[in-house]
C-alpha cells in the first residue's frame, strides 16, 4: 500500500514539473459586511454579508433593531471563478447573504455582527452603524412625454415608496342621519407589480355593515394623481348604516400586499432548477387611512314611525273583491324603495272584528346597491271574513324619514272594499251583521181580544187530567233522555274536538274539487284553512291566536309526538310556499293535498 502511494506521488510531481504549478488561493476565512451608513425613513436598502468560501454552516444574524423592517432575506448566492496565469491555476469561491431592509424611524442604530462556522471554525463579521434621518425623496416616473401604462418590475431590494403604492378611502357622505346609508370605497393606486392584496373591514360598533359584491377578477384602469399615471382599481366597497348619533370613526385598515421584483443576484443555475424564476416576492403593508362620519340623530319620532330611513312607496291589494263568508282572502302589502329596507317594521293592519287574520308571509325582494338596500319587501296576509256583508279594508299608514327632504313623510294606501256573500255551509253560522238596523226589536202585535165561555173550556175535565198525566210521564221521560244527552254534550271541548276531523274532511273535499278545476290559488287557501281550522277545533283555540310556536307547545302538552308536530309545521310551510312555487302547478297541488291529508290523519291518531 505504501509502495503504491509513493509511485502516485512521484507521478504527480512529474506532471507538475511538466505542466506548471497549480495554485489554490487559500485566504483566511472571514465575513465581510456591506451596507449604507446613511438612509432615510421609508427607504429600502440592501445589507450583504460576503464569505470567501463555500464551507459555511449555521449562518445567523440576530437582534436586528426594531427600527428596521426585514422585507426579505437572507437571499443566498454563490460565485465561483477559475483563472490561469503563467501556468498557475487559481480558484476562488464566495457566498453572499443579502437582506432587504426598510428604515421605519429616525436615529442611529447598530446592526450586530453576523456569525457562522467557516471551514469548521467560528467566525464573525463586524457590526455596522446606520444613521436614519429625513424622508425618502419622490421620483417622477415619466419618459419621452408618455406616461407609463403598466406596472414596473423593480430590481430586488428597490425601495417601494409611499407614492408608488397606496390606498385611498372615500365616503359618499360625511354628514348623515341615523340609519342613512353611507357608501365606503377602498381604491388601490399602484406603479409597481402588485400581485396580491389582503385586507378586511373589522367588526364596527355603531354601524350595521354590508359588503357590496364586486368581481373577483380585478380590472385595473389608468388614473392621473399629482401628475403621475397609476394603475388603479376599486378593491372593496361597504354600505354602512349608522345605528347611533355622534362622531363615528371607521378605523384604518392595514392591507398586506405582495410585490414582484427582479432578482439580479440569483445564480442562473439556481433559477433554472427552481422553475426558471428570476423574481422574488416582497411583502408590503399598505395602511388605509381612517374616516370619520358625523351622524345626526333623527328628529322626534312619531308614535307610528316604521323605522324606515330613505325613500319609499307602499301599495295594498286584495286578490279578490267578492268572497263567500268563511273563505280566505289574500291581502298583499308591498313596501318598495331604497334605504334600510331590512330594518323596516311590518305595517299594522286593523281589521273589522268579523275577520280572522293569520301571520304574514314575508318575501324579501331586495338587493344591496351602492345607494343602500333597494327593492321591495312583500307581506302576504291571509284574512278570513266570518259574516256576510259589505266591508272596507281600512287604509294602511306608513311613516318614514325622507333623506332628501330631511323630514318625516306619511304614506297612506287606499281603502279597499270587500263584498262578503253567504257562505256554502262549510263554515260556521253566517249572519249579516254589517247591514243590521238599530231597530232590531219587533213591533208589539196588536189584535182584538175575545172572551170565551168557561163551560166550553177543557180545564178541570177528565180529559184534561188524562192529558196532564200523559204530559207529565212524557216530561219525565224526556228529562231522563236529555239529561244523559246533556252530560254527553256538556264537554264542549270534546264535542268540538270530535267534529274537528269531519270539518277538515269537508274542506279537503272542497280543495279536491278546486284542484280538479285547476284553481290553484283557491285550492291552497282551502287547504291552509283546513289545517289551521282543524288544529283550532282540536286544541279549542281561536284561529287568530294560533302560531307555530304555541301549536307545538299544545301538542307537547297533549302528548303528541314531536315528529307529528314537525309534520304539521312542514305541511303549513308547504301550503304557504307551494302557492308561489314555479313549475308543474298540478303536481304541486297533488303533493300539497296528500301532505295535508296525511298530516291531519296522523294528528288524529296521535291525539286519540
């Protein structure tokens, strides 16, 4: 083995003597720091650490003062070179660690030494002292008389100044009343390659906030600001309804953005094996300023104030002008306009005492716009006249605060006449109370009184006594019979409950006839009345006092299974919504009819 090593050494010596000498420069390993001694507030700068070897482990730079923000780093790049002079080959290699920093506050600061293990030995750099003073200057980006129409891609470490990328916040109104909508707009202006931006409105006290939907794909356009051309886009918009008076502040929001910059220091081989990218992503925080809104309280509110602030209109209509007693009628109230539509109170309806009224079905046909919430709120109220006659549905009053005139406005609908004719016999007893006169007591009947002969009378005769005996026996028999019947009928609740199913069946039969005739509106009204009427009779509660909640409570008290209660509520909802369901009308009616029949049968079996 030693003999072989000796031969190899001799061969190497011979080759060196022939070709010349190969020299490898071996300088003492060290870390050299490169950086500016003077920067301005907001200025970005590069801090580089160069190590003249590639045998480096555990390179660290700690305790950077808080006055400097580390935007990116460390970026590692390696340089190697070979040279031959006079037959002597020289090889040099170095590694550079680059940090991109930004100064945030004035003063003199010391960045401590960097540390690493170089060639197996610990090494440190020198500390660097940097003085921060003044503010970054502004450069105008124009050339050849033409403004730039695309974002520039700066080299890595280039400063992103405040006038290169910023966000403006505008409110369409600075002085409003309570509940009056304010449109808040966040607009981005950039001259650098902004690829990502994140920022969200926090939860605010004193505002009801809704975000305006904007396209996910942002479309930039050119705007001039201070003689410079910017790519700008409306990033987000919010409609805000102030809920209290006073000076309300919308706080500043910090957006987090990413800007692309070109990295000229990256090794081409590294770029190739990392997807060919010669760019780096620089994180940048952009602070959107705060906005103050002065909110004035509404003037003294009328007692019947609806809560509406904006501009509105109201209409009321019946789906029928003539109806039979006991048949339902749909009253539709529609409030339209722009303002705080979702915060309106339902208009109050005062009906004559001969009407039953059900809870309103509310349909929201509004959308969010830059002017607030616009569209219509529709209230469908089912009413049932119990007695025949001519009635008038009273006018509805709607009081709101008009933001154009800054005054309260009162809107009034027209009175609606309704003729109620005699019912078909499927409802309760019908009486025409609407046309009854005050003199409802019959006149005293006047006639001539004639005297009779006492001897001609039956009183005191044997026949009289016999008839009295028969009457007495008959009376005693009837007392016994009717007493038993009275005991059976004394429980009004039980009687009404026993009849509930028969009344509901009659209504469902009528609904089946309406379904066969294709009268979908009347069909759904009849089915809904059958369901509510059945439960009203079964639970002995007036229809106007029924609701989904108290029906559920009563069912629970009567020992009805929870699944049956759910079936009933589903049947009511299906009846109400099927009326407005699109598509196959006949198919919808058949499903609704089967659902209602099954629900009533199930409730009957459970309560028994």
